[in-house]
C-alpha cells in the first residue's frame, strides 16, 4: 500500500518536476528517511561483505534504470494503466528467480501468477483499440523487467542488514539518477515540489522496500512479489480517486 501511492502522486508532481529528476528525488527521500530510522534503531543486522558486492552493484544499476523508465511511462501514459502494467514485475521476478537463481516455484504460485497476468491484461484493455502498447506502456514494461532482475539481486542479500541495503540502494540510485538528470540538463523544480517528492520517496520507495526486503527473508523473491501484486490495483483505484481517471468495464 505504501508503494501504491507512488504512481498517482508522481503523476501530479510530474507536472512540475522532470522525469529523471523526479526519480532521483524519490530515491533520495527514501535514503534520507531510512537513514534517520537507522540512527534511532538498536537492531541493525549483519553488515554486507565483499562477496555481496556483485548483487549490490546489480541492485543499484537496475534500480537507477527502473524508476526513470517508470517516470517516462507515467509522463507519456495514464497513471492507472501504468499501475496495472506494473503487475508484470511479478512475472519477470518469478521467471528470473526460477531460471537464473533456481528458486522453487510451486504449482499454486504459478497458478496465482497466471491469474495475475490475465487480470492485468484484461484490466488494461482500452475498448476497441484493445491492449494498446503505447510508448508509455513500453517504458513501464521496461521498468518491470529491470525491477524483476533487481528483486532477485536484493533477495540474494536480504539476510543482511535491511537498513544498510535500503540506505545504500536508495542513496546510490538517487545520486546516480541525479547525475543523469544534470547531464540531461533538466531544470530543478521549486523547493516545495522538491520537499513533496522527498516525502513521497520516503513513504513509497523507503518504507515499502524496507518491508519488502524483510518479507523476502522468509518468503523468497517469487512469493513476495506475488503478494506485492495488490499494489498496482490499489494504485489504479487511487488514480480514480485522486486524478479522476475514468473506470470502465474493461
């Protein structure tokens, strides 16, 4: 539910903040917020080691690319469609977990993933035009594939300190995205929009991933992502409430 607020509220902020800058601010807000939580926590967990570095680097690179693709997808398409297409992250995560990381996937979980996929397609129909793979949709799908790989990288280090993982992940990705935004010569928004993006990042990209990593310790990458499938549907409903995007029979 924390992550679900990301898409509709980001859609509003994208009227005032450019996409790559928006991705950077979301991540920086998450890193700063979880860092403050870390300073007040007594349970800090086991630190990352040198053997974890390949997964840490993969996690960071993929997590820089994914939100940039998502912000581009939101800016070119509708918030509700982006939310629903986000469910393809579950499929990508599970397939990668199975074939690359040899994680066990039960028949019941495959059935759930199949239903998630079918429901995502049905809910993404756009009348007579059917399921329209617009430029925005393609960017969102690219984001889900990046996050599918990133989820599995995070799973490999999820037994280590959740605070350390989230802080490194968010601050490095935020600074990387900010560097890209500066190279693209995107203009920095007014301070009030920077503050709002940082707060949104703390909740949607900070608290949500903190709980996600904790869940991966017990459930694994595939099952955690399947439970996470509720987020896009909440996001679509919030798009209806906040942005007044129309709901239809498809």
